């Protein structure tokens, strides 16, 4: 989750921005594609009365239609986030 999206979420629900909370949300959501996270937050902003928990955000992400992107694009996006799955580490370069 990017900082701008987190700030928008906090602003919408009248919460002060907490660096610790942002870092926790960011860490927990970094395995998900940013497009899905943004879509989930938009859906939550339009439907929820209260600030969402991580589990609520993950639930909304799972309900969204999957992105159709190539494996190479997935790997590229993971690498940009600093995520290198174990199976990718074991592949020969």
C-alpha cells in the first residue's frame, strides 16, 4: 500500500496518520498487486462506515476479479517491491 492511498484512507475516516500502522499495512499488503489494493480501498471507501482492519482489506481483495497479467509481469512487480519468492531464487539465471 502506498503512502498516498493510506493517507486517503485515514483522511476519509478521520484518523490521524500513524507511521506504525502504515508500516504494518504496507508489510501485510505488499504481496498483493497494487492495482488490487487500490481497487479494494476504493470499494471500502464507498461502502464501509468505519476504518477497515487488515483482514477486511484482504477479504475485499480476494473478492475482486483476478488480474490477468503475464508471469513475467508478476515477477517484475514483485522485484520492484523487493519480493523474491523462494522458487524464483532457486531458478538458474
